[in-house]
C-alpha cells in the first residue's frame, strides 16, 4: 500500500545519540553521527577520554546516557555484567519516545521488557540485528511488532568486509611467522612449566584482584592508569611477572569485554583498550621459598563505587596474598581485612560499633545467603571500619537494600568474583 502518512520520521539533526560501547564500531558510528549533526555521548568504562574528546564525544555514566538520549545504539559485548542490562528498570529511566538500535548481542536486552516498552510508547521504535534466540520464533511478539525493524544478524555481511577478514587473517599468519606479536594466538607457551606450577595460586589471586579492582571503579572517564606492586623476598631477576600481569589484565578487561585475554595478547589488548599498566617490585623480609608475598593493584584518576577503597594517595587500592594455597583479600584502601576470595564479596564501610556483624549476618541469614568468611578492618577504634563478607550466593536486590538500610553503614558494594 502507498501509505506515506504512516511513515513519518524524525530528523537526526540536533538529537542526542548515546553510543553504549565506544570500541571500533562505536567510534565509527560516532564519526558518522557527528556528520549528520547529532550530539553524541557515550558510555564505556574503558574508552580513552582523549580519543572521545578528539571526536567531540562526551563520556558519561550509564544512567546519564540512557536518560538523556533520543537515540541509543548498542555496541557492547555480552558479559555477565551486561546480560539483560536493558530491562524494565532501565527502560523506565529513558525519555519517552526514544529509539533503540541493537547491533551488538541479543542477550543485552530483555526482549519481553522491550515489548512492554514499545507497547507503552517509552520506546518509539527499535531496530534489531541480533536476538536472544537466533533465528527468533516466528510467533515472537517482538519481531511482529509494527514499531520494530529486524534483520537476520547480518553483521559484517558485505563483500568488502568478507574480503577484509580474509586479508586480516593472511596478514596475521605472515606476522606470526616473522615473530611479531599476535593478538589472536591460541597457544604460545612462554613460561617454563616449573615456574607455571609455582605461580599457579598467585595466578588465581592476580585475576581476582583485577576483577575486584575494575568493579570498584565507576564513572564515565574510563580506567586508564593501573599500577601493580609486587612485594617479594626474591631478587628482581628471580621473579617473572609477565604471567601475573597478564592475569591482572585479564581480570580487568574480561568482565566488560568479549576479548579473550592470555599471556600472549595481554599487552596488545591492554594497549588497544588504552590501559597503561606499570609494575613496581618491593623487597620485603619474608621467605624466598614463596615467589610473591603480596600483590597490590592501584587504579588512578577514576571515581570509585566504594569510597572506602580509595587510599590516602587518591587511588583505588586493593591488596591480596596467598594463604595455605588460597587467594585472600588483605587490604582495601587503608583498611586491613582478611577474607578468602571465593564465591562473591560484600564490602561495607560503617561506623565502628558493637553489633554490626550480627545485624548484617542476620539479614543475610534470613534470606538464606550463606556466609563463608567475614573480616573487619579499622584504622581507629570506634571511628570507621570496613567489613568484608564472603558469600556463596548472590543476594537479591531487596537483601542488599536491607544491608544498605542499616543506620551505621555509610556505603556498601556487592562484588562478583
């Protein structure tokens, strides 16, 4: 039918586009959107601020991005943190009449919630190339919705893109044969087996510290400057930290990216993400039998989701050790703690007073959340303290709200390990 009035569009000029994920594709979308006269903002915790500024793009928080945008374009990986991140709660924060484009991964959107948002008019239109189930069911309310445009996961389905992939593979193989650094090597053993065996528990510790540190960072600036301090009784030449640094990089990057990080490509991916990782070694008086006494990870120039993790120097700082073969968190900011890095972790900063352990323990017990470890660290008696609680299960939102509602608790954060 010739229904011109049914297809009245909106102008892009002067509209705000939120790009969720400022990697290669997100960057190219920004270039084109600026050329169309759009105001472009982006959320990506690892995007280099200088690259965004060069394109005239402002990096903002997740909530600010979705609440101010007229158009939202998704270019983020599917990770535990981004799975169904666009849900009923998220859609409720958006401007009425927003338009949504998903060319990332289907799982980042709760499809039932999107249908409800389309029916209510919160989302005026959606354009989708990816779905939770591919191909989607023919009975799917989403693909049948009159305000939804769909394509069958076309991705890079152009003649030019397919040719480009073939050339890229050929160049990667040629580069590897010349001994150049490869970003996609599957297996390249560079650490002696005896060293690998000795470092095994510290490898786990390094990855978990990286994973914790990145969850303590928040804001739109992006993580860029990371410092790792190794305390060891061994000589500098008797400690190979390449694998530890790679695992810290893995812990920092993998929760927010679909990149697979290993010893071979860690430095390459860190550079690609704009991360500057420096290392420092401090000699301590401990047994040289053990390769590392402790590992400290510091993230500078970012806001923290947990102020208690910020050291006197202004950086997010956490430290850990291996005890009896098990990785332990031993310091958060200026507070000493001792908790096994197993399961998940709750950190609470509170007024140092009697009864706090009991109150929080009762809340978790009432919701059948099992506590594996609990440790309290403080700097001055009856002032402030940090309580670190290891839990086997992930508490629901209501349970966490109850913990936050305890009058003496000033802040808390739930961290996945």
